[in-house]
C-alpha cells in the first residue's frame, strides 16, 4: 500500500516513520496494546479460563464477519445476518424436539443442523438474486430479511423461548477439542477454507474483481451475477451456522435475541480487519483479528467494571478510528 | 423534480413514476380499512394513528434528505432515544426549553456525523453507524439505563397528549409544519437543488461551484434535528425519556423513504412521497390491529414484521421494474 504521508492531517501524535507501519499493521498493534493492557491491569487475565470464555464468544462474531467480509469485498453489505441467525437458531430446536426428532435422535440432530443451514442458504440466495439480478442496492435488499427474518423466526416459535437439553446438539457450542472450544476450531477451519477459496480459485478472483470494478469484471466476461449470489449464499450459511452455535451455547433458542445487532459487530469486525467498504479487498484472517479485537475490548471493559453502555461508545470509537486509518491508507 | 407550476396530478405522476406505487397502495389500504372496519375512519383512530406515527414521519423526512445526497443516516433511532432522555431532564423548564434543547442535541449528533463524513472522509454508512452506537451508549449513561420520568407539572406533556384547538394533537401540528417547511426547502430553494445535485453527482456538483459541503452538513444536521424532535414527541407522548427505544427506527425510516420512491443512490426524491411511505408502513400495523380486533383471525405481533418485509419487497420489485423501464427509455431517446 501507499506509503506517502501527504494529505494526512491528524497523525500528529505518531512519528512520521511510524505512520506507514501503524497503518499497515494497525489491527495487530491494537491487539498487542489491548493484550498488554490486560496483562498489566485486568485481574486474573492470564488464565486458561479467560482464553476459553473469549474464544467461545468470539467464534460466532468471527464466523459471521468472514461471510460479511466476502460480501463487502464485492462492494455489498448484508444487514440480514442477525435475522438469519435467529431463523436458523429457531428452526433447530423445532426439528429435534419434534416427534420425528424424538423418534430418531440421530436423524433428528442431522436434520436439525442441515435444514436450518439450507434455510440460511435460501435466505442468502434471496438476497443475492435481489442484488445481482434485480439490481437492488444491497442495503435495501438485505433490509427486507433484516425486518422480516426475525419476524418469521418469532412466528415459528410463537415468540417463546425454546429450552432443551440435548448434549449432542450442544456440542456445537460447548464441545472441547484439545481443551479449547469446538466452535473456535470450526472458525479456524472455515477461515482456512475461505482463504484458499479467495487466493486459489477463480471464484475468489472474481469476488475481488467485482469489488474492484464491477463493470470491467462484467465486460471481461466474468460470471458476475453468479459470483455475487454466491457470496450472499456463503454469508447466509455462515450466519445460519453462527445461529446454531449460539443456540447450542445457551441450550435455548430465543428468536428475539439470537443474533441481535450481530450485523453491526460483523461489519465492525470486517472493517477493523481491513475490509474496504468500496470492495476489492477480502482479508479473511483480518476479519478474525477484527472480531478478536472487538471481543477483547468488550471483555476488557467488562472485566474492569466499566458498564456495558460505555463499551458501546468504545466500540464506536474503534470503528471510526479503523476506517479513518484505512481511508488515509487508500489516499 | 421541481414543479413550479400548479399541482397537476397527471404531471406529478408522469414525473415521479417511482412514487406511483406508494400512493396507489396508500389509497387502496385506506379504502380497504374504511370499508372493512367500523371505527377505522373514526376521530380516535385517526388521531392516535397520526400521533404515534408523527415520530416516524419526521425521522423519515430527515432521512429522505440524507438519502437524496446519496448518503445514509443509521444514527436516528439512537439519537431519538438520547434526545428523549434530554427532553425528559429538561421537562421541568417547560416545552419551550425542552423542545429546542433536545432538538439542539440531535443537531449536535448530526454535526458530528457531518464532521466525520466531510472532514474525516469516513463513508456515511460507517460514520453514522458509529454515532448510532455512541448515542445509544450515551443515552444509557446519562439515564443510568433507566427510563426518566418527565415532569407532569409543566406543560411538557401537552406536546404529545393534548390537542391544538381541540382538533389535532400538538405533535402532529409541529411535524406537519416541519414537513411543509422541508417540502418548501427541497422544491423551491437553491439548497434543495444542491441536495439533489449532490446525489446526482457529487464531483460534478463541486465543479459547478455548488456549496456541496455546506449542503451535506445541512442534511445530516437536519436528520439529527428531526431525530431530536422525534425524541421530544416520544418523551412527551409516553411521559418518559426512553434510552432503550429507537432500535430499528433507522431501518423503518429507510424503508419509508424507499417505499416513497426515493432512490438510495440519491439525486431523486420527494418529501410528500416519503410521508406517504411512512404512513403506509404505519397503516400496515394499524390494519393488522383492526383485523385482530375482529377476532376472526389472530395475527401475532410477530406477523407484523413479516408483513412489513413483504410489503417492502413488493414495492422494491415494483420500483425495480419501473426504473429499468425508465432507464431503457432514456437510452433510446
């Protein structure tokens, strides 16, 4: 990226030589600062328990943020991720608590994972067709499901909290592999796959090409529509998965709260991780980094007795700072 | 977009094809309601409907200006929650202090948005997203996460609960005046033209020597101020400052604007059609309530969101077809 310092106004506090370095590695520097601060200040921070809690909470944000990163890379945005989480999260207990699910537990669990994911993919397909074929702006196209998706979930469950006790299903959210939460490993596997897709496949190339210059991508004969629909479907299925994990963690599905405000966390994580809103960049591991930073800030403030509401303001400032730094880098 | 001649329905519709849908749907829904329910056209339903929806109308109109410049303001719901708390704190001094105070607070948030967007060059989506989080946090901090009861002794609650000349609630009168003023600004002033020009092409507008930054700052401060007014109506209508309210208002407002036919890419828009859009979305709720009241079917509150979404979907489909027809015609001539 550009290392010119012209046109920058407010990097006053940082020495000139540090400017480019900070801009290129801002996320990592921020992470290091937060970690050092926590080690010095937060009581009982350096413990396995802390790591465990944070990983199990950050995984859902990271998974959704990776899907959001792909959508943003095409120059789009997906506001419906939280609603899709609620929908898939509401479907799962409905299925394995049904008569069929009780009669055939193994099949029931399989269906309770597959069917919600298919529903989530269908939601993504809906968004994608609106954006790619009908040329509706992404904010508006995904606004439809943002508004009605959670409503559908609440209609399905009648607005009731569904509680259950099902160790097999709960493994998604409470299982451990090598002592660390299952969903953390799942997030890493997804990241590896998406990283491979973005760097080694034509699909990935086209995602970036569309974000860079959609018209050019189309004129050069690229399958622009299919690729666009594809990213919304990927974002949909990842949101659906995150919804299942949240339900598994809680052993309960609350359609009103599952994934509430997740779109903001996911967009923030993607942007902090280095995704450009104009499209053309898809830092998959950046999305994880962004999610970790947002989670750690939340944790740091809570662990030090700062109220939740102040944490919101902190999150706002992080987003502004991240985009401002990014903006400067682009110029 | 600027009709200078007298109002002519046919001319209006031919110039605003994207706004046809909302008027047709609104009239159809009102007729449906009048024919089907006894009390639908009654004074009580009309005033309570307008009273509740005046908040959404004023926010939607502010949003309409932002969207016409090609921007977006996600902070309006949180700002309304914040200003409702401010209004509640100021209520002992009467409406003449509380109203301007809360509106000023809203304008302050709008100014912050404008600063981030113009001076820091942060995209509107992100800048107003941050303000949304910040204002929500701020509202919870200053209120201690409690609803703040207003002073019932002062004249503050008149605004939301009493009627001017015993006909219309004050909130509707105030919002009506704001809407007429803003209609005038958009259709008849240089500022209004500049707003539309920015949406048509910001760079071209700068090259034409239009005061783009000033107009951009204006629309965000206007949107903030409108959210502030909505906050006052909220506090005065419900008797309390409500830091937890306003969730999803920005999206309802965007939906109203879009349903009204304003293009999200900017450059085109109408204050009246936006009001119609807000009324239409509100009417969906109203009619569902009546339908539930008849007892033949029972739609839970959750259905309302689903039906709203379907409505939005239908209007967007319609718009997509009308607009694609329009651009094709343009190409040919």
